[in-house]
């Protein structure tokens, strides 16, 4: 029987990063993945394919709506959805093959099959042909991720009533896509099909879209997406979904309790994701799971069985690839005897719509709730030369800083390139910068990052230069 210092179950961004870090630290490591490709949700049916389609559809949308103004004529512009999807597939396979390369470079043994605990140190791996191989591991890291969740009364036929996974490989552009859930995934995939010409209606239970983010972002994003033609029905509680084949009917109660009906050809159910532990044999080792199905862990991401750890979407916290990666690194270093640490307050959140939305730290609503005395400075993108040059004038940056100390407590931005720009705020906050610190740092001109400097000037003593 093969013996390892560490076995990792699941090869998503949590699992494969944990495996690499373990190997870098000299631990003999195995990774177990049930699918034939490595990379988990993120690389196969999540972050990477969705961004590939967002980028393709963004090019098309730009060509239709903005090229003429830039003085570029395009005759006979058309969408070839098949080609768009196959380019996305190529991006996915290049990326997942990259993980195979990293596994072999780091001498990590890859097992394909379903990993299941026989006991606390022995893991059965059930192969596709039904054969079972057992390996022994002194420590195990569970990184089995999550699956799309649904509502109890919805039957996902995966043809007309679909999840994000099917939405990444549709064969036609929907005429009317009804999206249940105005969170990140629904808005990103809704943007893809809206840009390609579909009618898109978003039905959201909460009063705002992206409900966990700062309310300014929700308001601004909804305004922008509405301008692009998306329709929003917030404070609507979906009560039924009827699938008539080519037509799907969604009914919902509006905020006054009146029943309204939406008819479309596709319904995308994007109401969140649930931790995935099926088939892991957690009961065989007595690992505790909470009422939400998440594996319970302590601050070191250790389960109640001390040699078994859990990371990523399968434990509490934001369901994000970079959060899973940080946890993978942290557990590997902890196992190797180091004292790693994650600042969960500084895990950024991003929505890859256009304009993009990005945030880190506390929202204004959280600061109010916590009774923290804060000040706020905002700067509109439209006041930037760079924004006017590229015609990406929507959005703003908002900086929240402690009223007394001026320490930055939260940064919330919507606008072009916000997804990349948020890194500056993360660095500043990691080093506990004040708004004045950032406002006194040179920001290249003309760039979108100048909006961060200006918002910091506004937060420091309300003296932005350009607005
Ligand atoms: P996963 O990536 O889910 O990987 C778990 C792996 O474990 C899977 O490969 C699974 O097959 C395997 N597995 C499960 N059980 C077993 C078993 N018993 N034996 C062997 N293998 C097993 N996050 C971002 O940060 N940025 C984004 O832009 C982003 N976009 C997204 C877009 C979409 C459409 C979706 C669905 C998600 C997106 N996410 C994004 C979320 C991100 O994909 C997840 O947070 C991330 O993949 C979680 O990583 P993980 O390692 O915990 O689990």
C-alpha cells in the first residue's frame, strides 16, 4: 500500500494549492480527484470558463455598441456561439493541463477516483471501473468543494431549467433567460447572454442584487445593467417553476404578495452553492458537519479528528477560489509546523460584470451596525481622463476610513478594471495604511487607479483634486 505524509481529496484551487505547498515543504503528497481533469469547479465549470465567455461577449458588445464611436466600422458582425464555447473549452483544457504539469513538477501522485475514508488514516479510492485502491496518509486535507444548490420545488432538467454548469455550454442564445438569484454567478452569466442578444430577467428574493456587498455597489451595478437592458425584479419570492419543454414559466410573489408570472425559454437557477461531502465517508471517521452541511473546523482548519483538515467551499466562509487557495497554503504550512495566518477580512470579492465590481474590508452597512465611527470619500470614474479616453465612465470608488485614525476599513469600487484594481486596496489594508498614506502615493497618470488616490483624498479631508 502507498503511504503518504499528506493526502488531499479534491483538486480545486483549495486542493491543488494545498498539495503543491505540502510538496514544496518536503511532505510526500497524494491528490485524489474523482473527475478525469484536475482543477475542480473553478477551472472546469466556474471562474475560468465564465471569464472566458464574459471576455468573448464583452468584445462582441463593444463591437456592437462602442466601435462606431471609436471610428471603427464592422460590417456583417455576428456571433458564432459554437466557436465562443469551443474557445472557452480550449482555455479550460489549457488551464487544467497546467495543473497536471504542476502535479508532476512537484512529484505529487495523482489518483483518479472517489476518495472515501475507511478510517482516519486509510482512504479508499474507488475508480471508474469499480476497483478500489487504498492509500495510507498520516494527514488528510478535505477539499471537496461545492455544488449548485436549488430550491426544493424546482426540478433541474439541466436542459431548460439549468445551473451555471449548463449555462457555460448552451447550444443557442436564449430568447428570454429568467435568472433566479441576483448574486455574482447569476449576474455574470446573465451578462454573457444579455450581451449576446438574449432578453434577461433577474428575479431576486432580497431587496437588492449582490445583497452581501456594500449597498452603493448594488445600486450602481443594477443601474448599469438596467441600462444594458437587463430587467430586475427584486423583493420577489419565486414560488414555482413549470417546465413545458420549450417554454418555462416562473411564478413569484412580489413585495405586496401579488403573484407575477415570467415566461422564458431558459431558467438559470443561481441561488447559491452547497458544500459537497457526498461519498466521502465522513461517518466512518465521525467528522462533524454543521446544519448548513459545512465541515466544522477550528482556527487551524482542523476537523474534530485531529489529523484531518478541511478547506475551501466545503467549510465556512466566502465561496471563492482565492479564499480556498489561502486556506490550502495555510493548512500545508500548519502541517509542516509553521504558524501561518489568514486575514479573512481582507479576502476581496469581485463581480466580473461590466462595469466590474470589487470590494474588500467592511461595508458601510457593517460599520454602522458595529457602531464604528468612520468617514467616507468617493470619486466618480467619469472624472478620470483615462475613463473618458476609453469611454468607460461608469462607476465610482468609495473609501471608508476610521474617523479618528484614518485607517482604511473598506474599499468598494465599481468601474472598468475594478477586479484588478482592488489589489491595491488589499495591499494598503494588509499594511494598515491610512487613507492619507494612499493619497500621498504616486499613481500613474492616466490610469483608473487614480480614482483610488482621489477617493482617499476625499476620505482624508475631503480634498479630491479632480472633482
Ligand atoms: P472545488 O473547486 O469545488 O473542487 C472540489 C473538487 O473536489 C472537485 O473537482 C470535485 O470533483 C472533487 N471531489 C469532490 N468529492 C470528491 C471525492 N470524494 N473524491 C475525489 N474528489 C472529490 N470564485 C472566484 O474566486 N472567482 C470567480 O470568478 C469565480 N467564478 C465562479 C463562477 C462560477 C460559474 C462558479 C460555479 C463558481 C465560481 N467561483 C469563483 C467559485 C469557485 O469556483 C469556488 O469557490 C472554488 O472552486 C472552490 O474551490 P475548492 O477547492 O474548495 O473546491
